[in-house]
C-alpha cells in the first residue's frame, strides 16, 4: 500500500479450476482503499480495477445469478 492510503476492507477469494478443464488457480482480492472499491486479479494492482458502488453491486448480483443457474 502506498503512503497515505487507508485500507478499510479486504477479502481474499481463492479459486481452483478442476483438472478436467485445465486446472490452475486464481486469487481475487476485494478491498476498499480511501473510499475506492478495488478488485485485484491474482492480487496484483496492474491487473485490477477500481469499481464504482454501482459496479460492485452489479458484480455481486451477477455472481449470485450465476450461482443460482441450474444446468
């Protein structure tokens, strides 16, 4: 974190792909820094995005919708 930044929330999500679809791992970090919501792919700032509150709500809704879909 850079000087002057205040992190007020952090969650780390670790996911793995099954071997039958190529395997691998991914880490997503969701954090709030100085009022910004950041989504970091593999925990790296250069592969992350800053989300507005509306975008964060949309992402949460889409993840929930994907979970609820049954084949």
